[in-house]
C-alpha cells in the first residue's frame, strides 16, 4: 500500500471534480441511521479508524508501519475517493463518533486522473473498462461495518447510499474486490465453486487476475456442490452481492496484507435484480432524506 498524503485540516475532503460538492449531502435515512458522504478530513479519518478496527483488530490484517502506528487504514487512493458513511444519529458525541459503517467509492473519471483503481493491483480492470469504453464504472471498496451493527438495516443503508450515488453520477457498472477470510483459497472450494457455476461473468464482463496471481475458482465438480451449504459458507457481503445480481471473476487472488482471498465482483446496473430496484426505488426515493 502507498504512503498517505496529508491534507490541510482546514479544507473539506472532497473528490476533485468540478461542480460536485458532497459536503452535507444526505443520501438516505433508515430509522436513526443516516447515510451520506464524508465532508471533512476528520470524518474520513474516522472512517479509516473504523476500517482499522475491523480489518486489523478483528480480522488480523497487517498494514504499513505508519498506518499501524496511527491506527487508521489508509493509502494514497483515499485522497481522491468519496467516502460513504453510515451514522447512527442516536449515539451521543460528535459526528465522527457516530460512524458505524463505510464504503470507499471511486468513479472511473476520477481514477483516470490519478493513480487508477485499487482493484487494478489484483485484477486487470483496465482491460475490463477498455472493452466497455461506452460505460461508466464505479469501484466499491473497503466495505466494513462495526460488529454490533451488522444487521439488515445497516446493509440497507449502505446500499441506499451506493444506489443513490450511482444514479447521481450516471454509473453503468459497479465493481470491486470481495473477500473471503484467510489466504488459503481451497478452504473456500465449496463457496467459490458455487459462484463459478452460478454467477461467473460472461465474455462481456470477464476479467482476469494480474498475471501470476490468479487461481481458478472452479475447484469442485458441479454434482459435488450443495447450494445451501455453499451459501451458508459465504461471507455476508459476498452473499449480498450475489442476491443483487452480481457476477464474479473466474479467478481468485490472495491478498497477503489483509490475509484474504479475493474475487472481483461486477454489477452492471441493468442486471440488478428487479426486486432490489423496487425495494430502494428506481430513483432511490424510498429511503431518501
């Protein structure tokens, strides 16, 4: 991971896109949960601290020395992303103390002006976007939620934010790495093989791992796969992507720093399950602020 670029604390932390000002923009509310974009550096750093709690303290990831010392998960890509936050407004304290979930959002045009997509370190995303040059891509990354908030309601708030953001920016395709715990892919042979047989990306959306890093997720014969057991063995986020209608890469990549086995998830907006479009509203209006 790359070195963090420090920003002047007096300025809002905004993606450098003319005319787009996320400060104060609330994308949805569900009960006491509010979903919006981070508007200041301190809010971004609070999201990074939450990521540290989940990825390092809970999951055992090893980050660069500076990140470990500051107890924040950060890299240079953070500086040009938008950071989606879920806040529990029922909690006392400052806004930073109310953050219970986060996603990192990176639009294609922003990535192109800087250092590219994060997923490119594992998968050949450049080939994927190049073959679909008429479409606008949005990378979803660094998804995490505090353990006590891993509920359907929090997940709904995150996806309300993603959906509203995607609609607001005319996004055609959402994608990003989804992780299985541990650095031994064959420990997830059942779940990975099920994904390969039920959600493998077709030629239009297929993407290869970076040369030398990929491992086929076709690990078991179809007749040996128990669908119910496979779904039970999946991380909730992966299962959620699958239900929405996402496709997955045919290869997995081990991330040694985070100690995970990653697949690339591709979600063309036109292929999102209609049930979810109806749930959130075609214009993201159901949970609108």
